[in-house]
């Protein structure tokens, strides 16, 4: 398969390494230096584009790829308002699109555990739930897309929580989320249920970017030749 890399920083290079190991070819690489080359002529022969950039550029990158006739795997978070429109465009073009807050196999298992734990805890109001996440200093969005996904999963079960908020203020209606940015931390997420008697915590700690990169390549393999909008659950659990 021919894969274009949109975003060629540390994550892009890790994706490249894994894709090549799995027998794929990198047809094109886009960085900030050659962003102007992201067009149909340069994408000729590309089967799938994998996009990991920034919230400010993700929409244009994804739309340019789709308009050029290339299906897209997008791992950039922080542009939620336009993700649905990208899916609509992909369907109109007869292409495939998948965007996920996290492509790691381990994180998506963590998501499943989070949903099950929230379903159990919804009848135990004596526990206060909170989320804490830590990432490297180059991650621009806060909280992380993964933390937002965790919060949304919890709020579907614990309906007394009406919204999440990026602070630790004690409010019965608010699910607090704290975000830290520290050097050389790929990503750690902690969901905590605290009571006066005890605490219950689930934690996922990434040791490198390889888990995220592998998931993105698996997603590219999954959507190649398909049409429609897919989720990471389709890739990992179908």
C-alpha cells in the first residue's frame, strides 16, 4: 500500500518506520516546509494518507486529501467541530475516513474498561470522579482528545455530570479534568473515583509513540479500498 504522511515530526517518522516494516511504501511526506505541495498531483498513486499535525491545520489537510481523492486516517485532535464535515465529504467522494482521539490498542482497551467502570459507579454517588492526563510539552491541545473521550464515556453513564471542565473545582455537576505538559511524556491518563473511605483508579501509561503509530497504520490497512466513515473500534474489535 502507498501511504502519504501528513505531518513528518516524531510521530510521522515513527509511523513511517512501522509502515515500512509492515511492507508498505511511503509515497509522499508533508511537513511545514512543503505544505504547499499537498495537492492532487503530488498525491497521485497514494492509497491512504495518515494525518498527525495540529488542530489549526488538520481540517485543511484532511479536506485537501479527500478532495484529491485520497482516503484519510487522522490522529489530530482539537478540531472536533469539523470532523463530522470531513466524514460527510468522504462519503460524497466515495472514500474512507477515520478520526480517533487515540489509535493505541492499549488505550482503546482502556476506553472499554472506563465505560464498564462508569456503568458500575453510577449507582455509587459517594465517589467523586475526576480525570488527570499528562503529555509532552509539544502537545498543543489541552485536555487531550483521549481525556475528552474518557469524560464523554463517563458522562453517558453518570448523568449527574452535565459537563467536563479543565480544572479541579468541586461542583457536583462538573467532571473535572486536569492536564499537565511535561518533557518526554508520550501520554498518561488516570481516571479516579475518590470517596472518604477509599479510592478506585484506572491508569494507562504509554511508554513510547509506537503504540499510537501502529494503530494508525492498522487503521490505514483497514480502510484501504473501503468507503464510508469508520471508528477505531471498527479497526481493533470488528
